[in-house]
C-alpha cells in the first residue's frame, strides 16, 4: 500500500509591523501575502511538527485518511 504523508511543520516567519499595541501588530499580519512569502523561502523551519495527515494513494474518497499528532498517535 502506498501512502501520502502530509507533514504540518511549524515555521517561523518574522514580520516587522508598525502598530500601537501587540494585539494590533498581530491583526496587521493579515496584510501580508503569506503564500508568496513562504513560496520564496523567507521563513525558517521552527524544528517542530504539529501533526500528520496520511492518505491512501489512489483512494478517491479519503475515507481511510487519518490524522496523527506529532508523536504518531492517531486522533
């Protein structure tokens, strides 16, 4: 059986934001095009994995897909 494993890895993407408070700074990050920034490798791997999604290759309905935490324990 072949499986496709999706690794949900944590990245660190430092962004400089001008704001009146830390909460406002967080809200202003919505203005950044993260897809473009990540595609251009402006990030750093944070050496942490959040979780895994495992699909069976060729399965059309994903009924056997499973989520696992970063320790390999199924949800």
